[in-house]
C-alpha cells in the first residue's frame, strides 16, 4: 500500500478535548464532541447558588435517552484512559464493532466483559451491568 493511502490513527480525545465535571464528589471525563450535543440554553437552567453552577442531572438528561447508563460509563472510561475504540477493544479482547455497539446501547456488556474491564482498569464491574 502506498504511503499516501495509509490511514492516520484517529484520536478523539486529544489534549483539551475533554470536560471534567464533578457532581457529588464524583468526577466525570466527558469528550467535548459528545458534550456539544447536550448543550443547554441558559434560560432552561434553574440556578440557585451560583451563575456557573447547575445540577449535572440537567446537563445529562438527554444523555440517558440516547445511551444506556452502562454504555455512557464505558465511553467515559475510554475517554478517561485516552484510548481510541480500537485500542480499548484490544485491551478488553473484543472487536471494535462490538465495543461501539456496547457504548451506544445496541449490545449489553455482559458479566464476562465487565469483569475483564474491572481487572484491567480497576473499576467495579457491576457499574457496567444493567
């Protein structure tokens, strides 16, 4: 294959491409390209204490409708580890297509794969079971 035909590796999570959001002492790493889909107009926010603070529930209410909880957690874990889908899939011994289906809620993660994730990334496997 000639040099100009080779594909460049895709890095969805380069520097400054991730938001870090803390809610109830838990920090979430959200890719900016995903967060842009869930922007909220300022008049929809019910602010109480601070102009820059609002509940995460308001920010992510659409996220629950598009992704399953386990899929969103899986995508967040991949973002936290700064891995492409292909790199992450190789680490947990699944295909990239299956990982994509799991992240988007079209396939359940399952106990066996959840336990692989726990072993490799030191997270509780029960988070990925629905």
